[in-house]
């Protein structure tokens, strides 16, 4: 049995999701008044009771600067890669060549794994075929890969995406792991923490 | 001036969206296997959708429109990868139809030695 204190901590941990549901309800109505807030809260409560899911382990950490960087970079990636895939589809010299790559992530957090999978597969040119949750490995089908160098570059870009996500809203342990880990070391070294 | 700028922005956005959707259609026909076609079918049109909805928001700049556009884009961005993933997984589980198109398949060894049920 859980003590009231634990239950309170759990409720605080889940409150961003609850608020998210209320915000979504108001977004769909396009109005932001007391009526929408009240019905939204009612509906969010109803939904979380009826469609009960195991609690998501939120890290409780959010860095606004890195979040903005992550979303802007994601948008830029979508635009760039959409143009690339469109150009590939229209190119007269299109030569088929794909790869299914296994990318081992540094994180052991389900939420970060999911974010990375969605962020990677929303960018054109890569689809998540399978996920190994225990090993934190994404299996991605990548369009237009002909050489080992291209495959390595793609792997580095996925790890770089993971790094941005962890910096934006990962847990402290994940941030430490990213900062000291092997994938963080060779991908885009920044000198913020350097000795000078 | 403001109207002119808006007209130009509208033209650019709608044209970009049309080109993206056209390329997606061409890609579905030209790409050789299921997995490549999925790329064409699910991805470039997201940028097309973003462009069209942003254009709507630019032309009818009110709170209700902007929030609805944000909701549409957010849901499309969240659901399109899921649909692509499910189809890709089903296609792969049936056996990849064109192994000759793959430069490397790192899922194959993991697939042959599943971590559980090894009997």
C-alpha cells in the first residue's frame, strides 16, 4: 500500500500530463474560458480513470533553452530532409539503396527512447522498424544509404538527436551519462565545460 | 504592402505544399519496395501539411485558428511515425521483399536470435 505522501508525489509527477489533456481540450475548442477549463478538467479526470495506463516516469526536469533548440532543430531537419526525399523521388538518376541500421542509445529511460524514436522517424528518410527496449536500441530503415560512411553519419545524427532531447528534458543521470559517455564525446564537442 | 507580402507568402507556402504532395505521389510510384515507399508516403506530405496549415493561420490570424492549426500539426507529427512504424514492422515481419536493395541489415541477426522464446 502506498502512503498518502507517495500518492501525493505521484499526483505531482503526473500533473503535467493532466494539464496537457486540459490544454488539448481547450486547443480543440479554440477558446480559453472558465467553461472550457472546467469541462476540460472533468474530461481529463474521466479519461485518466477510464483509460488507465501505467504512470510515465517523468524526469521532472525541463530546460527551456535546450527545449527550444531541440524543437527548432527538429523543424529545420524536417524541412531539409523533406526536400531531400522529394528531390530523390523526382531525381532522374535515382538508384535504390537503403539500410536497416541498429542504433544503440545511451539512455535507459523509456520516455527519452520514445522521444528519440518519434523525433527520428518524423524526419524524412528514416523509419523505426523495431525497438529493443531492454537494450535501448532503435532499428531504423534509412533511405538512400550506399556507403559505410553515410551509415555512420546517420548513426551520429541519431545520437545527436538523443543528446539534444536529454539536454532538453532528460533526467540528471541521463545528462551526466550523455556528458561523459562515448557517444557524447565524439558528437559535436562543445567547450562550455572546458577548462578554458 | 502588408497585403502584398501576405499574397507572396501564401503563394510560396501553397506551392511548397503542392510540390511536397506531388513528390510524395511520385515517390510512391518510383520507389521499388514497401519500406522505401513508406518514406515517400508518410514524410514529405507532413511538410506539405505544415505549409498549408501555416498558410491558413497567416490568412486568418485569430486565436482559434492558430491553436487549431497547432493541434492539427502536433497530432499529425505524433501519429504519422506510428502508422509508418506499424506498416514497416508488419512488412519486415513478412520477410523483407527486396534484400538486394539493402546496403546492410542489422536487424536480421537480432531477428534470427530473439532474446526470448529460444526453443
